[in-house]
């Protein structure tokens, strides 16, 4: 009963902060995380722990599906090169850079533990990225790249995470097996996503004059795609993203007008609540994380976390600018069809906010190794992950609108988005 009261209280805070955010033009995810931090230190309120299973099975599929369904397949396909460079190669490069930093800087971190930390903090979050860039009037190409990267990179990071944890728990790791497994897990996840998407497209075409059933089917799609992929131990993330892209592409053909209107209202409300709860819950975790640290010197580990955060930010900036310059050199094409190319590149480089996926992955670390001994440095990895999330989400999130203003980036026309909304 106490937890239920807290949930109602959090919902009231969420609605109030949303209204405040809209009036003040402030990034809502940042306000919600800060509110969660404040609420978490109120002694009268019970501790609400963030269950990784709830994140991965209940919250992640609809959030990914909604983001994918709002992404143009044509734009996604056109931007597949920069998206792949950010979502795959940058994730692995960030994992390596963080691992090297942690191994040589933090006492007691072995290479497997360092790679676990790197895999946890390497992927920018789809939920965070969407919430931060919403309403900033960014170039459509930039939005597609940022959202596309965030949709795909979770799969890369979670695969790296899985093998890093396996190396810690078993003491063995084979590079070529990990590389082959990545290709298998990714391709099979995409295949299951296509199969699931086509099944739902086929079913929607046969539902006539029943918008309630059509709308309910849209709620089932992400969970079926995710569960089916995870059952075969392949990428549920890529399965959901593929399903969402496919159904969105076929939406004008298979959904009735009534179903489209119902779905828009239903999904907007659902995503609003899920995103709000997730960001508030991120802030709520800090008190329990600090408690689990015991007598470890907080100042020291906060310093480590700041260095790790700086590494993730700098690596992304270098990688994005290098990749953009190489792309222009090799193809003679600009990243964005305007005179603000370098400004758009800087926005992409600066928008590397970490979020709920990193925190859920850290909290999902096993408590013990196969021999029964405690998982080494578990509390430290969780705390370091929280510091990186806080620095990238709050600092970069708050500074992004200011950066756009300083760069004098002209708001992009939303005519294409309006046309797409009318088609949906």
C-alpha cells in the first residue's frame, strides 16, 4: 500500500513537472531525474528499487517500438552508414576506451571488470535522446541519426555486456566466438523482427471495423517480438525495432482512420507515463546505491566517475567529427543539406546522453560468481554508471538547448513531420 501511494505521488510530480517544463522550455528528462534525486532522500518515503527485469521486459519493448514507429524507414535507410558507425563501431570503441581507463586508473579493476563497466556506459539511451531533442527544432537528418543510433546501439552494448559478464563469472573469453555470436544474435534478432512485423501486418489487414482490436494489437506487437527473440537468445532490441519500422511503413495500408486516432492517443499517453516513471526512478536509485557502497570513500569514486564521464564524452566527439570528415572526403556529401553542417555534427557529437539501459544493465549484474564468491566491484560499477548517467543526462541535457542557441541553428521546418502525422 505504501508503494502504491508513492506511485500516485510520483505521477502527480510527473504531471506537474511536465507542465512546468513546457512553460520554461526545459528538458523534461533532466527535471525528472533531479526530482527523483530529491524524492529519494526524503526519509519518510519507502525505497522503490529499480528491477532490471521490469525495465528489459515491460518498459523497454514499448519504448523502443514507439520510437521506431515514429522513425521514417526511408530516412533510416538513407542514414544507415552514420547510424551504423555510431551504433556499432562507436559503442565498441567507447567500451574499449572506458575499459582501458578503468583498468589503469581504478585499483582492483581487472580487464573483465573494466570491460563490464565499458559495456554498461557505452550506449546512449533511446528514451533519453528522444526526450532531450524533442521540440528543439533540429535538422531532420540529425534527428534521424540520433534516434536511429539510440534504437540500434542497445543491442551492440548488451551483447558486449553479456560477454564481459561471462568473462568475469567464468574466467574465460574468446574474441572470435564473441564476434561470431554478435553477427548471429543481431541478424537473427532482425529476422525475428521482420517475421513478427509481417504477421501483425497480415493480421491487421484482416481486421475490419474494429478499432479496439486494432489498437490492442499494437500493444502486443513489441512484447511478442521481444519475447520471441529473447526465447531464442538473440537480440530482442533489434527484433522490436525491426517490427516497429516495418509496421510503421505499412501503417497507411493496414490501419483504419479510427484505429490510427485511437493508437496515437493511447501510445502518447503510455509513452509519457513510462518515460516519466523511468527518469524519476533513475534519480530515486541514488540513496540505495550509496548505501550499498558501505564505507567506500565516495569522493574518490565520484572522481573516477567524472573521469569516465569525460572519456565517454570526448571519445564521442572525436569519433563523430572524424567520421563526418571521412564521409565528406570519401563521398563528397554533406552530413546535412545546409550551411550548418559542422554545427549539426557538433550537436550529434554532444548528444550522447546515457539513461535507463545503462542503469538497468548495471543493476542486473549477478550477485555472485559461479564459485559462489561475491561479484567483484559490483557496487562500484553501479555507482560509476550512475555518475556517468547523471553527467551525460543532466549536464549535456541542460547544455544542449544552450549549445543550439549559441550556434544559432535555425529551427528546421516541421512540414514533413506534419505530413507524416496526417498519413499515420
